[in-house]
């Protein structure tokens, strides 16, 4: 029913949910005051956690649709991994650009967020066009 690549990537994506759970536990410590953070850092931690969860779910859905397209080669792989890569890149951008003590502005690692946004756009556009062309 699904390609071996879809099976493998879906399995890996499902395993990453444990790290998202850990992030939720960490955020619960932040909210209780056990981990000191600036308001900026708290907002970026929340955003990183939310983006990870939502984009992994969207990535899993996109994986299912890639096998329904006639895409091949690089286009197939962009459709297959674009959203999942965005989950990693965008979350990393939020977390890593706000790391440190008393941080109130993002550092240069915010670039990861924008690379993730590009990956997300490439993945959904390629998959959407691939689905429309296969109809």
C-alpha cells in the first residue's frame, strides 16, 4: 500500500514525537518557574514546541499523499521530506536562537527558522502540484 520509503520515514517521524513530549515536560518546568527564562525565551520555547508538534503531524499526512502522486526523483523527495525537515529546522531555529542566559533577542541561528519556512513551502507546493498533476 505504501512505499518502503514512506514506511521508513513515517516510523522515524513517529519516534520523534517522544522528543516533542520531552519538550512539553520541559515547558511545564518553565511555567512552574523551575527554569528561569526571559519572556522572549518563553515565547520562543512555546513556538518551537508548537511548530514541532504541528509540522510532524502535517509531515506524516504529507507522506501518505506522496505515494498518490506521479512525482519522481528530486521532486518526490522534496514532497516527501520537505515538511518533516521544516519541523526540525523551524523548531531548532526557535530554540537555538534563544539559548543562553537573559536573552531578549534572537541570535544568528534564527536563520534556521527561515530555512525551515523555505523547506515547508517547497514541500507543500511540490506535493500540492504533484497531486493536481496526477489527478
